[in-house]
C-alpha cells in the first residue's frame, strides 16, 4: 500500500478515458503500442493495462520512494528462474534497452517500472472454489515452495526478512500506542522461537491470495511477486487463506484440509506447524496496520475527489478499530 500523497500525485493525472501521461511516459521505454495504457488499479503499485504488438500486457510501476530498484530486480530474476522450472508465472518483457526494470524520471517523480504479459485465465473468489479448487490452490503454493528451496541467487538478499518486516511495523507504531507495542513484542518473541529449517522457512510469495492468481481450467497461474519475502512457509499458507479465515472458518474445515492436502502433494508440511497460524494472522494484522499508518499521510482538503476522501476514511477507521481491539485485549 503506497502513501496516499503518492497515489493522488499520479492518479490525479488520469483522464476520462483511463489514460495518464505518467503511464505513457513510462511505457515509452518498451516497444509497446503507443497510447494503449489504461488505468487498472493502484494499491502497492500503479497498474495499467496496455498492448504490445496487439497483445495484452500490464505496466506496473512504483514511485522510487516506495520500492527500491534492487528488490524489483530480484523479483524479476526470480520470475525468470521460476518460469524455467515450469512454474506458471508472468515473465517481465525486456525494454528497448534490454532491461527487465526501467527507472524513469518524469515530471511527476521517479518510478521503477516493469512490463508483464497478461496471463491467460480467469480470476476466482473463495466462494467460487469447491474442495477440489482449494486442493489445486494449495498444490500451486506447494509447488512454488518446492521450487524456491533450490533458488540461491544472491539478489534475494534484497528481499525482506521477517525481522525486516517487524522493524518496519515498529517504525509505524506511535510511541504512545503501548498496547500495539506489546502486541508486536509478543509476536516477535513467538516468531524468534520458531525453527528456520529448509522445510519450514524460505523465500515466500507473501500474497498468494486468489486476486493474485488467474485460473486456466484447474491450473492457477501466479501473479504479483512484489511482496515476496523470507518467511515461514506456514505464513504463506496463512496469508493466502486470509479471506477464508475471515469468514470464521478454521483449520478443521474441509476446504482448509483440501488446501493442505494439495500443498502436501508438492512440499512437506508438518501438521504441528499449522498451530502457528494464529500468530501469523496477528502478524498480518500488524503489518496491515503499519502500512495504513504509513499510507495515510495526506491532509484531506475540499478539493480532493470523493473516492480519495472515502479511501482515507476507510483506512483510518480500520486502523482505529484494530488498535481499539488490541487495547481491549490487553486492558
């Protein structure tokens, strides 16, 4: 999730047709179809649909103050390697200069950008999947974890570790928010005691939710590796199933068991490790809180559009409710 000031600086340039001079200036680094960039969404990155030789692509870019070039380059190298191992991912297209990542200075700021071919397939929601679908979903994550076990590119040092994530969270918690500080300390103590063996820990996707998968039949293809980090593999399972757990479902649910069974077809999983899911749900909430605290940096004024005012309000409300809940637990 980017700062709202950054989001508005770029999204404020979007025209009625969905085009943006920022996106077009960046897209010019590739031999893409001129004038084809159209807004898709803004969240952690800016994402635009576009075409290259008539074929659908996605232009993804981030302000240089939001994401570092080295981390993006490490992501791109991983994607190329995974594709070579038969994992269904989108491999970035080379720019006119032969680069996977382009850094572009514009009148609206400096951005790091990547161009991806669109993956064939359709999106699905949790409600769309039966037990067989959950099994395929879990198997896809298991195959990914099995593949990354042998990935030893030194560039992965640019990707976050769990301690780096906790340091980021700590930096966003206000000094007076003692209950949140206590929650972070408790989560950190639990994580520090967990084993970090190749079976349990490694390079994870960190956002394996259904909105980052497209399905070609029963085969999910994987998108959006920009959050990949060094974490426990059960954390990846937990975050993938965040929306499922939010419905109140637990680890005894048949759909969860199907997911775990599919995962186990490709990668080992100690059943006892699933008891760690609650602490990773707590970590996910802390991380969401920290990202919201960082993102809500915009002083709302009457001239701002309604959608931006409402977004700022929703984010602040979630953070306030989460903080109140933690304070209630620790009262």
